[in-house]
């Protein structure tokens, strides 16, 4: 999960109520450090909490294979400079590389991607804890997708 805390984006461990970052520029005297990871516990009702949410990235691509999805969830580590992407699918697909038993992968060039979207799932929005999670999905262009991927890479949070 992620948290916007006092205007700064961090990773967030909900069970421990901990802010996490790799970036020394995001810390203050309240953070501790362990092997290059900076962390700080906060109170559940801390007034500096703006948003707590999760982010998912999707691309649209039709493999033309029967019973194979066309909306692919990807992790930031599977999206490469230039917009190429690594896709994985359970099972053995023709023309795909077998990674391990029951798992295939392929690398898709950016020009084959048909669309991009980002899904935000808020549990706290604008400082207010929500009774039910608020899910907002929006379609974006490649440039905005690239920018968001970069923002949410673990080394940048």
C-alpha cells in the first residue's frame, strides 16, 4: 500500500502503521534506518495522513489466443524503458517461453500495447477513513503511464 503523508508519498505497512522509503530525502528525525530502508511508525489517527491506497497498473493487449485475458495486470518491475513489458500467464501458451511448471512468459514491444489504465483503491481519502474502499480506474496515455510507473517504482518511493 501507499500513503500520502504530509504531502510526501511513502510505502505503507498497514498492520504496523509504518511509513517506508528508500529515499533519504524523504525522511526527518523521526525515521529510523535498517539496511538502507527508512521507516517510521505513525498513529492510526495521525492528522498528517492524507490518503492511504493501493495502485495497480494494467495494459490492454489481445494475444489472439482463446481463453486468454486481454487486460493484463503488471508490476512496475515488469515495465521497461521504452515501454516494453514482461507478461506472465498460467499454463503453456504457444510461442511463449516456459518459465517454470505451469507458467509462461513473453516480452511485448510497446507498439503492440493497445491501451493503458491505472486503478487506485483508497481506504483513506483526503484525510477521511472510508467505510468501504473507493476504487477509481482511469485510462491514461503511454506518457502518463510511464510517469506513474516511475513514481511508484520501489526505489522512488
